[in-house]
C-alpha cells in the first residue's frame, strides 16, 4: 500500500492500492469538545477547576440530586458566542435538550445538551493551507463525571469495578462539529491547532488536549478518487494528542481501503485508538443503536441573545489567526499560505514582523528571520525598529546573511544596537571600491589561475571561481559578501 | 383544643402577640396525631422532636420582642417529595426509603423563615404518580371523613393531615390535580398556583413542565396566607417567574360583584357524577346570588387534555426518574455489572404504577414514535392554551368540578389504570396551560362525602381566584348537611 | 386490547428504562399501556399540522446567573448517602459498555 502525497488544489492525500492501482481519498469530519474557561460550572456555582480531590466540587445540581434544578451560567453563553462568531457561525435562538442514556458518570442519567436548535450554526474555519473547513454547528452541553476503573489493567475491559468522581460533572463544554472537508491527516492536525489558537485568542478555553479541556473525535471514511458520495464512516475516539490524531486517521484509512478492496463493507461503528498498538479497535458491539429520546429540557427556558449582545461579542473579538496571516502576508507582499507567515502567527511574532516592516524593513527578509532565527524565548520582545535596521544593513550588503543571523542572536540575548554589535564583531561593511581593490590584488597575485578562469570551460571556471572567492574571503578575513565577490569576478572576467 | 386558635391566620396572630405559645399549639396538634394517625396514616414520618425545637425557637423570638414571621408557630405538614435536609425524603418509594437530602427545598426554607413549625412528612402516591395514595410503597392513607375510602392523590397524606386536624396547613404538589383532587375528596381547600409562581427547587421532580407546589388548608384565608409565604421568584429555579410574592390575604373579602364566571360545559355532563355536578351548579348559583355574572363556556380541548397529559407527564417522568440507578444514593440491589445493578435496583425499588408510567413515557419519546405521541401531545397542549385564552376573553374565572366523583373505596380503581387516570379529567387542563386553580369544599355528595368545586383563573390570576374562592366558602353548605 | 403496542415493544422499552419485567408483567403492561394509547386515538384524529407545539407553559427566555462561585456540599455528607464508596469516590460494579 503506497501513500502518495499529490498536491492538487489545496492538498489531496491519496492511498493507492498496490494490487489494483486504485486511488482512494480520505474524508475526515472532526468533532471537537472544548471545556469553557469559566469560573463555575454550566448550571451551578461549583468551581470549574482541574485536579482537585474527588467529589469536592459538587452540589445538589451537578450531582443531579432529586429536586435539583439547573440555572444557566451567563459567561458560558458569552464564551460560546465568542467561539461561534470567531468561527463565522450565525448565532441563533436555541433551546436545551435532554439526551437520555444510563452511564454511571452521568448524575441524572441524561445529559443536558442542544439538539435541534443549537446556538451556533453554519460557520467555517480557514486553514493556513487555504482550505476552508465548514463548521456545521457549535453547541453548548454539560460534561460528565469521570470513571476510573479498578482491578484488571486499569482499562475498562477486565476491570472488576469502577470508581466515579463528579468534580467534572456539569463543566461547560462547546461541541464543535466540523463538516467532512478535511482530506489529510496533517490537515486534521492543523485544523485542531487552528481551533486551539482561536480558543486561546478568544479566551473561550485553555484548550489543552493533555488535560482534557480539548477532546477530539475523528469521523473517517474513504472513497475512490472521483467519487462524490461519502463512504461509510467510523468514529475514532480516545485521541489524546495531535500525533495520535494523525496516526489514527492514517491507520483507519488504510484499514478501510483494505476492507473495501477485498470486497468487504465498512461497518459504521465507534472505534477506539490504541496508542501503544498503533491501531483502532472496534468498541463493544451494541445490539441496538442507542435511542437517546431527545426532548426539550423542561427545567430550562429558551436562549435568544439579543442583537446588542451579539454585536458586543463581535466588537470584542480579537484579531484571529487567519486574519493575522492575511494581515502579515499583505504587509510583506507574500501569500498568506507561505510557511513563514504561518509560523510567524503560530509563534505570536506577527506583531513584531509587522512593526519591523512598518519601520521600513524588507518583508520577505523579515519573515525569513522570523521563520529561522527567532524560535527562541523572548523573541517577541525584540525591538522592531532595531530589527528593521538590522534587516536594512543586510539588504544593503553591509552584512551577510550569516552575519545578520549572528547579530540578531546577540541583539536578542543582550539587547543593544545591531550597528554596535556588528561593529564589535568586526562585521563592518566593506564598501564596494575597497572590495574591488582586494579582488584586483588577488587577480594580480594569481595570474595563471586568472587566465584559466577567463578562458577555461564551465567546469574549470566553476572550480577557479571557488579558488578566487576563497582567496578574497581570506584576504578580507571573511568580511566580504560571497555573492558580491562572485559578481565582481564575473564582471571583471567578461568586461576585462 | 377548644380554647386554642385553629386556623393558621389565628394561630400566627396569637403567637406573635404572645397570647398563646407555639409550644402549646404544637402539643395540641401532636395530641391529635397521637389520637388518629394510626388510623389515618397521613405521615411517613412525624418529626416531633424537631417540631418541638422549632416551636421553642419561635417562642424565644417572641419573648425577645422579635417577629418570627407570618406563620409564627403554625404547625405544618410537608409532602414527602419535598427535600428536607437531614430528614428522610422518600417520595413514598422503596428506592428512596432512607435517603436524607443534604439540602432544603426553597419552600421548606421559606416556611421555616416565616416561623412555621414543620411536624412531619406526609404520605403520597409513589413519586406523586396516582390519584388515591394507594400507590405508596408504605401503605395507603385513609380518608379521615371515611376511613374505608381513599383520600385522593397523589398528595393524599397532606390533604388528610389537614382534614384530620393534625396541622392547620400543609404543602403538597400538583402535576395533574394532585393537590386539588385530594382536597376535594377530603373536604379541605387545595390550590395549585400559576406555573412558575412557586419555586420547584427541592421538589423531587415528576413532570417538570407541570409540577407545582401548593397549599392545603381548612380555610381559603389560610391557603392564601401559605401561598403568599412560599410564592415569588427563586434564582435557583430557571422556570420561576420573576415576580415578588403576590398579596392575596388582603383582598379576600372583596366579593364577586361583576365578576364574570364561566361554567365549563364539557365538565358538566357525561363523566361527572350527578351529585358532584349538582353541587357545581349550586356553587354557580351561589356566585350569581353574590353578584357574579355566571354563564357557560366551552373549552373543547379539555376533552383531549387527558390524552396529552398521559403522554407528556410520563415522558418527562421517564427522564426525571432515570437518576434512580443505585449509584449515588438510595436503594442499591447489587449486580455483576453496573447495568445489571441499575436494572435490579430499579426493578426492586419502583412500584407498578411508576414502572408503567416510565415505560409509557419511554415509549412516547422513542425513535419512531416521538412525532405520533409526545410531539402530538405538545400540540394538543397548544390547543388547550388557546381554548383557555378564548374563554378568558369572555370570563374572568371558570368553574368546574374538581373530581368527577366523591372519594371511592380502596381497590375500586386499582385494576384499571385508565379508570384511575380519568379522575384527573377536571384538573389536568390547568396543569397543561400552567394556570392557577383552587378546590373549595362545597357540601356533601349523595354518600355524605365531601364535594369540591373548582375555580380556574388565567396565569397570575390568584388574587381574583382566591377572592371568588372566599365567596364560595362563605356560601358553601356544611358537610353535615345531607345532599338532597 | 390494542394492537399498536406489542409485547416486543414493551420488552424493548423496559430494557431502555433498565427495568426487568416478568412474563406476567410484560403481558399486563402491554395490555394496560395499549389501553392508554388507544385512548389517545382522539388526539390522533385531530389535524394538528398547523399547530405549533407548546413545550412549556411559560413565555420566559434568557434566564441566566452570574459566573460566581457558590459553596459546594460537604463531601462527607454526600458520600454518607452513597451505597458504596472507595477513596472518596462512588464505587460501582464493572462497567461493560463504553460511554455513548
């Protein structure tokens, strides 16, 4: 089974069967649950905090004690709207619904969620590679408690008994349902990364996969390249990192292609990613699909945020990653999909780059530095005007690229002027006439090699060029700009 | 108890003025409990010690020159589906038999803050599902007027407690008539407020969009007083209306001159026992004699109300009762797996009627059946609301029987759930619409048993409703007067 | 006796509701529930296509509370009511299925 990565209009990732040569396309729809960064839970005043003693952040409401009633946290609505608007969703009047099923981490044996009238609908997320992933909905729901499994291996199968902690029960979540527009394991990871950046920028969530405040499930299906219809999908759960996400999608795609190529069908099911084995496994088969018997939650009233509230949310939205990329790309005169632009925004160095460009620095050079030379702590604190002057020195030929990198590193580490640092390191600019003089001296000192250089064939010339550049570099103690020297030699050779 | 005041209004006044002590009022009532409770079984639990402590506290406050509140020293019984911290709240079910809530219901807090003296938790149909209190897991309550007969349900214990003189007032809950119907059968006053007027926080839920807590009393004035104390906005209940407690006592004797009262035509004929129907007509005449303009009005959707209710209520109940799974509190019957434990617990812990309604509700919500049953029932609800709106364009209040019959005998309807459900036909429409209604005793039926007459009002129409109820009360033939 | 609700239906529903019914109960409930549903035929006959559902008797919307911490319950008081406790957690028998 070979994997080919053929960029066709955005990125297309195909799985090619060795046996038949058939190319298959992967289709991924991601469901992401984010814990909202509120002080209290969704329906009660218990603290929304990670990592306490079990069952201390509980009350009659989040324990679902008989007689308890939910009251909606206003900040949840605010953050849900921020998130929705950041994803270009329409905020709609919404209601809450009960999703009924039995499970011990569910205090009421129903989950309060939103079903046919969610708060946010029909948005999208623009990825750095230019793909636009549709967002079907982003709705509010409550989190469950946590089961730990005792006895056996600590995993659910083979456990003797389980222990339940309800600290997390009732924590507010937003579930973001992406349309099946992702086509690539890497793209899926980028989607999650981008979503995380938006969650952090809006303050909606701290979005930490490792702490469970960001949870990703992937719906994966495959289809023959050229087919329009979607194949049967499987939902993959237990993805605890971006790496798992990518690996799981790859594995699952191959598994499904294998099945379909051998004449079998893909069964629609939930599968679990087994990180150590590197494979997905089917969940326990259920005799019947769950019937959740959704109905409107009678203990809550409908939610219809007024236009003023929505307008206030819009006005307060920070500049989001996609807009930041566009902004930087525009200022630097490059594509928004350029790696350097993507990296700059990811590392929160776009403000710095913009300021430097505004101070007159050459955009592409600024971006190159950001991409390659600023992956250090505190880079964002670099003085953009100093940065601009440094880039100017480089563009003017006063500093080579290597020298510029060194100066930059020094300026970052110790502060200080780029000019002063350059001078201190002896990186002073060699002006052109001085350089011409040195070139003449070297030519004069090596007459036979010069004749060879002038008259020899390409191969001989190339070698001798290196010889002369080396001599000039030695004579100038490395201060000459290699490119300038080459240009001078060539001009001398052709011009006499 | 001859010298002591008997109504809540009189007791509170006497205790606040120091004329009488809360302690002696309480002892007199506890003595009644001792005398007849074995026979009546109104209570699941009599909390005599706590009551004595509460009474003593009230007396101390009076002695210190403080005002303990509008219910100072008034003994009060609480339906056993109202959460009382540290005191068992069983809902008359095996599944919660020993459960002690770690918190008080809002209404429990409010009556305590008003100086009331709770003296026990009363019996009910299990989880408030029933019309006779025969569905209690702890044995039925008996009608104090005739102990061979049911007190009605589901708040049979609270109704009986007042009828037997154990307490001047009590609290019950009404989802499809569970305050009004037992009030009628026991010959006391029982009121269901506008949905959202009284907080449901701490009321163990049966059907969330229908449940309301309300007062039982021997007099309209007492019922109004108790409702004033418990009503008003509660931030712990999202369905609580944002209004302050209504003033009801002040306008009670305003009379009914000019009030337009409509007799509900669908509830005058078939399906209503002749003696009950006769008393309702007599009540209509009494109101007319007092100056009201009485007419007839059709509320057609009342005919369909029963069906809609018996889809909506069980559907919500099936979800509300899912939490009883043996995990966190209450009964647990062990099993090899959690699912087996859930099933064993619920099978052992719930009685037949509860199981029946859970299954009916689960079915009504099931995939494939939602539109035909639950979905349709919600639309019938709209029709009921519309029909009431139309009726209230021509009338200020409506008049109807509370119960189709007087109290029936034990076992009469337990074999036929549908026959039992028909007891609620007069009361259900108000729950569906979220409107207030009150049952007022109005003489005896052919068998000498109490008949209750029902006044219905539009949302937040309690003041008018109680005013008319007081007028009816004033005109009511005494229970002892034989039906002719 | 209604033929709209079958014994099988009742068995499935009992399962969904975590209730175990004996054969006799299955028969009895099938009949009783069928009778209640039959009674709802009057509703089935109505043309309700133009009627909007009323989920709730109240016209309230947008009821919210401030994001302010309130006191929690004392864990001991909560766990004291639990059938089985271990390490501050509620103990339950083996859970076979996965979270839906």
